[in-house]
C-alpha cells in the first residue's frame, strides 16, 4: 500500500509539475556531442521532485539551428514499449488476452510452426520477442516504396511465416512480431493502430506532443518542431515512411517520455480508474517463459515491451531505438522511482551512445548494485567448451553469414568462462552459482548454461541463444568459403594476365570465367548512385546483382565444359580447379538462398 501511495504521489507531481532545463548537465552533453561526432541531443529525467529536461547541440547541422528541450525527435524501436503498453490496455479492458493464439485473430497468416499443435504463437510471445519469427527482411526495412498510409498487411509479401524456435522458449528480436501486434490492434479496435493509440493511450497519459502517425520535417506531414536526422559528418536525412511502422515509427518530446516513464512506475491508474492492471505493469521487463529465465537468468531478458538491463552498475527496465538519423534510449528504475530519456538526432556507427546513459544515471544518483560474488561452478563445466552458433539468428536471409562469421567459442580456464565471438573481443564470465555467470562489467548474472528440450547445449544472455555445434559442422563451411574466394581471385587475376598476353580469345574458357567474375563488380556503381534506403527494393542495382550472381555458376559450368574440350596442352588444370571451387561455393550459397542474390525477397 505504501508503494502504491508513493507511486500516486510521483505521478501527480509529474503530471502537474512544469518541465525545466538542467544547466548542470549542459557542458557534459556538449562535450560528449563533440567527442562522439554527433549533432544534437535532448533529454529528460524524472525523480520524485518532478521532471527536468535539457538540450544541447543543433537541430540541423546545415542551418545551425539550436535544438531545444521541447524539440520533437523520433525514437525508432523504442516505440515497441508504447505499442506493448497499448496492447496491455486492451488486455486490461478484456478485449484481448496474452494467451490468445495470434492465428485466431489474424487467420490470413499461416505459421509454419513445427511445434504445433501444442505450442502456438501467442500474443505474449509477440510482446516478448519469443515467437520464433525472424527479425525482418531487407525489403521490409530498406525501402522507400511505403507510403504513410500503406496497410500493414502490405508489409508481408509472404503470408507464410516460419517459426524457427519453440514459441516462448528463446528471445529473438523481431520487428515483424511488433508489426503483427499493430495489426492485432487494428483487428480488435476496427481502426488504424496510429489513431487508436494516439487517442486511447497518449491522450489519457497527457502525452499531447507525441504521435504514432508519420511525421516528417517537410511535406504534407511536416512538423516544424521535428529536428533533422543526421548520419556521419553531419549528413542530413529526412524522415521517410516505413513498412514495419509499429516497430519503429514514433515522434515525441523529452517531457512526454518522462510522463510515460512516470506512468510505467505508477499503480496503473488514470483519473482514479484502472488504466492498465498494476500486475501487468510490474511484469514489463521481466522474462518469464524462456529457457534462460527458467534456468535462473531473471535479470537479463525481455518482457512485455521492456528489457531488463544491467548497465553502469545499476539495474533498470529499458529500451533503445534506432531510426533513420536518430538514436534514443529510455530507462525506468522502479525501485528508485526515477527514469531518463535521451535522444540524439544522429545515427553514427562509431559513437558511444552508452556514454549519455552513464551521464544521466550519474545525474539521477542511482545507487549502484553490489556485484554478485563469484562461486565455484558446477561440476562438468568443461563439457560446455566448444563452438556455438546463434539459434535462431535474427534474419533468416543471412543464416549462412551468421553461421560462417558470427559464431563464438567457449573456453573454461578453471576459474572463468571465456566467450569469444569470431568478430569481437572475448568476454570473461565469472561463475555466480549453479549454471549462472556474470560478465565482468555486469552486477548480476548475465549468462546461463542450459540444456534445451532437444538435448542441445545452450548458452544464453537472455537476448540471444547460442547452440553448441560440432567443429565438423563449421569446418566444411569455412573450407567451402575459402576455396570459393581463392577461386574467384585466381580466375580474376589469371584472366587479366591472359588478356594482356594473348588478347581476348572467345575460345579460352579462362577468359569466360574472368568476365563472369568481373561482372560481380558491375552493380557496385549502381548501388552508390541510389539511396541506401532502397537496398531492399528491386532496382537496377539489385536486379543486376541477382543477374550476375545467378549467371556465375552457369559461367563456371560453361568454362569447365570448354576446358574439358580443349587440347590437353592448352588446358589449365589450376584454372579448372578454380572454376570447380567457385562452382561448389555457388552450390552452397544456393542451398542457403544466397544465389542468385535477390535483396528484395
């Protein structure tokens, strides 16, 4: 009861208190913006004393217009927390249930689910990213073909959705899943999800400066308060409509997000009436059904639209977001009744965005947690050493690339586990009891070892699951990859040498192979001449890429046939071996769906 009264007091102060700027933080943010190569930043903090907002930098790098504390920004994936809250509102009203199979509400979709009939995809699985759906296809993300009012059903050119892990068992981030949630809202309410959530979620919470609608800097959907998006070196980028908009489209202000944070830490009432059940609010950020959670990893995971996050020595429920030219971060600390929101109008790959989170945590004076002590691990841990691959990986289209380049090795040195992703630095994991481990920069267990229902050994950090595989499952992939690349290089340079020495001879199979390899470079200038936002569309660049990659194995077969028909004295055995190497790699890539390479599929 005392906590509910405190929650009510915080929300009351927050709703009626005026937002004000925080000059003490201004210099810190100015320095961080300059050192990280960003453009501008807005932020807000929420404490029992009220809301504070601030801003630093520019709204537009070209015009040098200053960004203001009440400027509007776009939040990208952070919208998922708000969409999830809208779903919980429908659950509270009894119009939707977390345990309802999605197929009963969206019968137009067929779920290719090997775990049926006992394990259907439920509404909660979409909220928790545990449905088993892949993240997205390139055409769903990188496309300028969508309009602001394009029906959400148009986001799915294929209505057969493959489920790749038992629903509810593993977190695999899915923008497709949250787009389905938008469709569920429309099916239940009978109106566009943007209109429903603007009216039934934002207005009751007092978030009058926010909207789920598409808003841009120019054109018919322009809002003069929306700052410009940017990339590296101050390159500006206008907002564009997107297909998967329930997963990434939301415009807001720092003060509105503080209002939202206050509600999430409240008793769930608005105007003295239950708006969202208090129990549902408490469950946000808490993983429950996954293998990792069942194995004891409860402080790392995703639940009902929020992450359990362990950063900078404190625990919080958070969500981050990236959209075209924007980055945002949002964290609530229910135990302290504090929260922050920060948004940068620049998406720069090399920038340290966690730096801004650390500044705000320090400003909020959140008490640091005591790290879990290291404990002698369970017997038999050496059996977990080996190679691990993502299971499932995020994007099915890139399963081959993840298998070949995104695997990790696990090694036990007698005191710590060392997890070494192929492309990243190794992480040391300290044993903290049972099969739980803590990364050195965390305060609670961050990883867990477990055995899945099918007997496979798994290591999970609550957000990704890696499955142990035999070394012989990855060595052939690497041999095939290396052989194919070496073959391409050999054919390319040998072809140049032969042309320079003998000229272009149509009867020379090596020249044919050379031109097939050289053709792989033809799409590159076309890709540079188009927007990167069209990467997932059928354009002259992507069409030509599909053509040349599709013709490559045919050219190798033609070259091999020509070599066999040559006189023995003219035949190049190394050239034939190179063509065979390239051909086998093409066969492997075709098996994984990458030859011909169609980016728009």
